C-alpha cells in the first residue's frame, strides 16, 4: 500500500470543522426540544380516553416512524414550496427532524405515563388535587425522570441524524467533509476526522446524560 496519510488538510480547517460541529449540535438540541413538546402532546392524546385522539396518535407515529428521514427532508424542503410554503434550509431540516423525533418521543412518553403506578395517581386525587395538578405535580415529573435515559439516547441519535442535512447543503459536519474531500482529495483523512467528531461528541453527550441520570434517578 503506497498511500501516505497527510492530515494537514484537517489541521488547516479545524475551525471549519468546529463551526460545523456547533451547527450540528444546534440542529440536534433545537429539534429534540421541539420533538419533546410535540411528542408529549401526542402522548397525552394517546393515553387519553378519546378514541379519535388515540387513533390520530397511532397514525402519526406509524407514518413518521416508518418513513426514512431523508425522504421526509425532501418532502418538506422541496415539496412544500410547490404548495406555496418556502422554508429556509435550517428551518426546514429542524422542522422535519422535530416531527420525525416526536414520533419516537411519543412512544417513550406513552410508555412512561402508562408505567406510573395507579396508586400514586389515586393518592393525588385523594388529597384533593385536580386532574391538571395531578398531571403537572405527579405524573409528568415521575415520567420525565423515568424516561431520561431514552431521551438522552434520542438526543445522540438526532445528533447523528443531522448528517442527512448535507442533502440540502446545510454546512454541518458531513457537508463540510464532502466539500473538503473534493477540494483536497484526502478521502481517508477528512472522513476519519468527521467520524472522530461524531464519536467524541456522542461519547461526551452520553457521559453527561449518565451524570444526570444518577442525579435525578428515582430512588
């Protein structure tokens, strides 16, 4: 093998890689935040006594969990303008990733809500709490603490899914790496650098999540 590694292209563009990393983290965090909000609303509908809301929640989860994320990105970014709604690249991708992530968060929250012992809920009613107070003071705090590991895993997953935003030319890690590869022809070097950025960042995120799990773990 006569290939000689030369990482100068990586060192010369380390600031570009870091900017791309920051953008990828921004896309992931904003998308997860919106996914949590949307997923929680749908999960509440899925666990309610209204059959129509339960059915709508199942349809939403089925559609978004079984459609490839890249297809959804193309539909939102390239399809919506045909209907008169044009979104910027970042907004279109965040919107798509949020809807996609919400389908998974719905199932996480639904399982979390259904796992709460009924005795605890009945105790809340017994001391005079309303349905809303029981939800806000008992059910949601217990549910969020129990599903924190799953939420953390999806944050890492969404961070890695930001690589698909390169399909619509958002300058995150994958897009920047493709560009540098074309400019320098140092395929191994630039893609190894990109892989390391994903691995190291995901590992650090996992460590932070583990610390939060131990801090907020239900005794």
